[in-house]
C-alpha cells in the first residue's frame, strides 16, 4: 500500500503500521429468549411478556426483539423484559438481538408462537 501526499510524492506504508483484527479477542454476545416458551399459543389482542438472558465480557448495552423481522422494542437492563401489546393473529417467529457495549451483536434462536 502506498500513500500519496499533497506534494504528489508516493510513500510506501510498512505492513507493521496495520493492525490485524482478531474477532476471537472480542467474541459476540450470547443471548437466549427465556420466556415465553417456544410453541406458546398467543391470545389475539392480548399481550405477551418477553424475557431474555444475555452476556458478554464487555457488557450488554441492549436486547432488541423482532417478530418476523419487524422491530417490537428493546430493553437495556437485565432481565431484558419487553411487553408486546395487542398481539395480532397468526404464527410468529420471535428473535432477540443482543448488543455488547462495543457494538457487536448476535441473534437468539427463533421462537415460534401461534
């Protein structure tokens, strides 16, 4: 890699000036939806309380909840609760997405609710 200065000179940049990013030194968070249970039957027009556990060496900044890819809401403190009101009819796929304090994220295993 070469850098061109304002005067037009071309200076090589030594490889030692570049940092190699090792994702194993900052693994993504771990998240799991603990409530409701997979295959729970929902009441149309009712509400459902979500709860998740999340952990990461850097700390967790938030857990977001999604249904079929649509954002439901988020929680920034354990036990990462969220109430979904006015539940609509149909089978739903629910995923929690946890973010650590450095911005890394990971998704939970999806739950199926109907």
